[in-house]
DNA sequence: CTTCGTGCAAAAACTTTGCAAATTG
DNA sequence: CAATTTGCAAAGTTTTTGCACGAAG
């Protein structure tokens, strides 16, 4: 399964293997394929979507939905991945060690766009400092209506 | 159910009634109590949590979990409420038109400091516009350790 | 009065678990 | 080889739906 020569992915994979080794768990094709798919695609996937995508991307690998769920839970418990959901869309997973980013979310269709803004992050630091806090993290979600849903609005 | 004299809530309620009337739906005790509970508590609730809370807060009103789900979907479809979830916790609902949520939160003692920053809000607008979104709201939480807890840190 | 809403229980959708066979270290 | 993982199917959960009765307009 090593089609990809990519330092970032290699690092992620090494991290995953380390987590597995620490818990005396095993590295399997199914686990690798799930990690790889989460890495290769920018979207956030539901377990079901991941399952369908993997089955079509790797027709030679047999993988059941239970394995998807078990692996996603494993990734989430080891903080390699996180899940989130907005609006009517179900829970979606993404890798956690992507460069830090925030989310712009369509309240109508649930579409998620990731973004990052250094100036905002700097201001957040300033606000924390001004209030005597040591900042350790943040969550920022912007809600709105995406271009597509604006157009499709009847009226 | 009109215990509360509160312009903000009155406005919300009027909005809800307007939405109902437009779709020829009816205003019921159950629907009012759900709106009121979402308004009165700062937390985000899962359907199940809301159900338990409402049953204990309003023991005289009989309300089934199906009604909670139906009403939350109604509120979400009419954009009066939104749902979201992070990590292992299930989906939680909150009113969409609450006043700002910008909070600085101490991870150690739970202390919450509210803040507002015009420059960040301006940047958020810019980000939404650049991505074709009409911005309707946002959530921003900064996590850290407050001055008091920094001092009291054992070690 | 007519229509919609409700609670209840059944159905559907989503997620986890038990088990025997297969794979990993 | 011993121990974990897998797919499958069954068991749990969560959410939605159908229906007859009650409430709202």
C-alpha cells in the first residue's frame, strides 16, 4: 500500500504505528487504508461514506463497516482524528493533525470549508494574555449560507 | 407559560409563532416549553437531555421524546436553532439567535470570561465573503489556564 | 369542526459487540 | 504459535414514522 511518498503522510503513519505499538495492537491493511483515505481526501467523511469510498478505491481489500467504526474510534481515542457534525448532516471524521484550521459551515447543507487566519489567531493570543490566561486551544466556527444554497433558495 | 418578561425571549417567541403561522402549523405547549428551555439554559442539549430536563421542569406537561425530535427538527429547519457535535458526545442543539458566544474558558476551574473583538468579527466577515458565504453567526471559544489556576498549580 | 400535534409503540437507521476464522508480530 | 483483527450477523442505540386520540385555530 505504499504508493505515496510523502513526508507528511509518513509522519502520520509512523505516529499511528507508534500508537498501535504502545497498546500492543496490530497494524493491518484495513487500518492503513482508512488512515490513507482520510489523509488523501480533503473532505470530512461519515463512516458510511468512508466505507463506500474505500471499497471502490481498494476493490482487492475486503472491509466491513464494523472495521471502519472500530478504526475511527481508535483514531479518535488516540487523538489522531476528531469527529464533528453540524446541522442535519451526520457525524464526520477528519484527521486531527492537519495544520490548525477553523470551520466555515453552511447551515443549510452542512458543507464545511476549512480556513486559517493568522491575524485572528494572534488576536486570540492577545485576548488571552490580556486576561491573564495561558492559551491552550480554541474552537471557532463561522455559520452561514454557502453560495450554492443561496442560489437554490426558492423565492 | 408566560412567566418571563423578557424582550429578547418575546422576540424569539414571536419569530417562532411567525414561522409556525407561515406553514399553517400550530403553537402548542410542548413547542413553547422546548423553545423556552433552550432559551433559559446556556448549555447545549441533546434531545434526550432536553427531554429529561423538560419532564422535571414542567412535571404537569406530558411530553414524549418523539415530540422533542420533531420540534428540534422544526426549529433547525426554520433556522431558529442549530445542532452540532464534537468528538464522542452526541448531537447537541442550541438556539441560533442567541447573543454572541465568545468565551475565554479556564480548562482547570471552568471560569468563563466573555469578550468581544471587533477586529476578529470583521475578519470573520471577510473570510465568509471570500468563500461566497452569507455569514449568519459564529461560535468562538478560547481555552486556557486562568491566572488564578496558574498560581495554584501544584508542582 | 377541520386540521394538525401528540404520545405511544413499531420501524428504520446508525453503532457496537460476540464469535469463529484469518492475519499479525 | 499466541494474540489480536476481521467480517458477519445479532444486539444495542438513536431517530423517525404510523396511528388513534386530543388540542389548536
